[in-house]
C-alpha cells in the first residue's frame, strides 16, 4: 500500500496507457519513454521552524535493483533524520538512496521515504528531482476539477491520507469523559480522546443502555463540525480471545470463527460503510493480545498454554484478523492498525522477526492484502515506558552490557519508542509497505510522581544502574494488570516522532485490566491471578509478584482508585 495516492494514480495512468492501445512514439508524445520517473514531495507537518515530509518516487523506466534520488533546496532546510532511505545532505543538495530492504523498484513501481527537517524563513518545495541522474516529472498535487477521483479533493472519502491524525481532531467519548469528569481532579483530562472498545457482539448496539457504534459515530459527526475528525475503535472479539490471560477472555469459543465473521465483523463493517460517516477518519485497532501469543506462548516454550496451542493449530486468530482487515479495509475512510504487542513482549530476537512474518501472513489471509494495513499499534493497554532517558541498550557497567541486567534480560529494546521504530522497519522487511505508520498507546506509561528517578542509577553493578534509573517501576516487565505506581503518559498528539503517526490513549484511563478476585459475570471474563496482588507469578513474569492493585473490578469496568493514581503519577505532570 502506498500511503500517498498521488503517485500511485499517476503510475496507474501511465501503466494503463501502456497496456491499452499502443502509443505511437513520435516527437512530443507523452508516453512512458518520455516520462522516465515522477516524484511527489509532500510536506506532512510544518510547525514554523521544522517539518516532516514524504517523498514518493515512481519509476517508469527499466526495473532497478537500487536507486538514488537527488534534489536541492532553495532555502536553508536541513534534514535531521529520515526513514526508509539513507539520506545525506551537503549544503543544499540532498541524496536519498535505498535501504537494503527496498532497493528493488519495478517498472511502474513506487517507493516512499520520509524525513524530518529544520528551517527558518520559508520552506519552499524543491522544483527539480532526479532518479539515478535522470530528471523526473514533479507531481505538485494540483487538482483536476474534471477528475472525480482526484486524490487531493477533500470531499472524496476514498482519499486516505498518509497520517489520519495530522490536521484532525480526535473523538472524545462522552461516556468516558463523563466518568473522568466525575472524579476529583478528573476535569483536567476529561476532554482527552480515547478509544471506543467493541469487545463483544452486544457492544455494537450498546450494552446496558450505553452508546452503541452508531451512537458514537453520530456523536463524532456532531463534534466534527467543519474539521477533520478521527474516531478510534478497538476491534476485540476473536474466537478464543487472549489465549494467555483469563481476565480478557471473550465470549466466543476457539472454533467460533463463523460467528466472529457474521455476528461481529460484518455488522461493524456495514455500519462503518454507511455514507453518513464517510467524512470521518475511522482508525481501527485490530485485535490486541492475539497474534503475538501465537509466537510467544505456544509449543515447547516455558510460557506456552494449551489455549494458545489450540489457536495456533486451528488458525482462527490468523483467519479472524485477515477477515477483519479485508472487510474493514474495503471501506475507503477506515485506517486499520494491527496490534503489535510491546517491547517487553516481542523485543527479543526469537520473537521480533517471527512476529512480523506472522503479521504478514495474517495480512494475506481471508481475502486481505497488505494494502488493507495502514499501520501498527504498540503498547495497547500496557505500561511500557515511552523513552528511558537514564540508560540505553548500548550502555555497559564495569564491562557488563545493560542487556545482561535482570530487568532487560537480553531484550534488544529498553523502551517503547525505540521498539516501535525498529519494529516498523522489520515489518517493511517482512513485506509491508514502506509508508506504514505506528501508533503508541501512552495512556498509562508515564511513570511520574515521587518515585520517578532524576538520573541514572549507581554504577555498582549493571542491575543497580538499570534499576536505579528506569522510569518503568514494575516489578517485572511481564506484569500487565492494573499496575501499582503507573501514571498517565504523553497526551495524545499527531506525528510526535519519526515513523510514529500518533501517541494515543487507546486504553481509556480508569478502565480496569481485570478483577483482583473472581467475580461472576456474563461477559465471558475469567479471573486471572496476574490481577491478584498476592499472586507470586509464573514463567511469563519470572515468578514475581504481580504488582497489581487491590480492589479492581472486571476488565473494562471503572476503577476509581486506579484513575486517581494515574493522575497522581502522570508524566508529563498534569
């Protein structure tokens, strides 16, 4: 999938011309031979002293195994970092060469890369580009009023933008907002956008008199006014859901894939496809806690469960995710983001690449293609720190690598931002489009308050160094339920870092991860000892205490004590 439709449409037009009636090669003929390449340079975000931009290059000459794009700036723009290309700059002249994973560029094919830069004065778009020394046509993004599919027409719902969060408001769920505002001090954050969770079939129409999917979309239209508006949905009801955690088990049994399709995904797709909602940008988080379990909790691993072995064997996680992608991806204003775990789950070498490969398999299942995937989301409903500033994965203490500390435990990543950016590259290597973006859930990973370290730990040992400096104060990185000491993280924002579409609050702060004790319910939710603060653990958390708060209700239910703690320990502070 190319996330800039401008270059794709130009390429398709050229290919269509080449494959239809033969073009006469005469002087002045505008055929493929006369247009060896085209470039679309698009500024994605500009804040007056800096900017991010995306470049899409379409090759209309012979296929290439490597490529290099050159341009020069008229002003003082300086590129500070980039992605999906090796970018160098000398004075005003810029060169962008392929990475090892995207050198192949077929005839009629396109490749995209992006970067961040600084400037003062004006930020004029370059006027001349070359591909391997040959001058290209420049697509200025102009509109054609006679073309009903013009990708720059803001009224065309089929025009998926590169980053749905850029230039858009994000829907504030009135139900969550009211609960937050009712808490002491809650009005400070009650206007923040959060995800709407469709975690059972009944949620589509609304549970216990609450808002259903159409109600939320109608409310989003009211909030939208004349602006762009993002609505965030969590699609979460796979058969045999979350095979490694009882607290978030679902209503569908392991074999009920047909019910998942006909009673859950199909009704959601029907509603989202209603033309009344075509002006909304609908972001879907696709099935958290599913595909990663097939990599980490199956087979001969110490963390394996019989339930995860069953889901691996019957293929219903892959089938379900594929079906959701294919049905929702067919709706022009829907942006699918697949759940990609977090660094404390998939950051190890034997999990990292296999997970990307499995995601690619799911993106090609049940009629889906990778073009149905706009990106991925990490840290959904989890607590991993966004950025650990007091140590890096490359640090050593007395000759001992940080990777050997008990906390890091040979992981390749120490925080969520570095993991998300690296995993994005791995996903491209696995076959996903180079334009995919990442979301990071920062709703509960702030780790502020009085326990937040002011600097690095003592260098007595590698463990004192890491444990004394880390912001993430969990007992073990595998702890995930209602964690004691957690705080609100970065507020939702668009394009905050390289390769990141947005920081989001996909998990609404104040909603429980699971009950501290067994509670009978009709929601299919079991009691998981990882939510019991007295539990001494299992292989998935190194047989440590769970670190969870006492007095928690069922998952998804309001947990006032946790909400208050999240505000108290917010970072940045409220």
